[in-house]
C-alpha cells in the first residue's frame, strides 16, 4: 500500500512528484485508469488527481470521497473545479499552486490536513 496514489499522466510532473516523495520517504503509486485509481487510493493516505484529464471526474466518482483527495487544474477552469468538489475532491487548486505546495504535503500528519489556501480558488 502506497501513502499517496496519483492519477496523473504528465510524465514530467509525475517524475517531480515521485522525486519529492522519495526525498521525504513517502511511497507513491501511479494509477492509469479510474477504477484502478479508486481501488488503490482507498488504502492510501492521500490521492492526487490531474483534473485536466478527461477521466478525472470519473476517477473521483469511483473513489467516492473515501480518502482525502487533492486535484489540480488550470485556474480558469472553474466549472471543472466545481464538478471536482461535487464529486468529493477535498482540495482543488491551480497546477502551479499545487507544484509549489506539494513538497509540504509529505511533511503532514498521517491523514495530511488541507494545504493552506487550497480552497481559495474561484468556485
């Protein structure tokens, strides 16, 4: 069981995520489709979703809010942000904001509390 499961297909971004996790001893696991993501994430402490992916909302729906989930997307996509929140995404933020704050994620408590400012994007 990984500490963090992620549904991200951007190889560069995935690599940065793995490096940040490795530097702090956090285990991560990728998922390539919604059902696999939901199954793996139910056992994790945190799930991360790239909301730009066509199947991102299906992945959130499959997970059903079973674990704290962070989603990121371009800041102007407020309709997707709202839909992600409605599907149980705990924290929704812009991709740049996520990239800047993700290292702090690994230093959180076992159930990682929400990141400061993560709910400040437009609804």
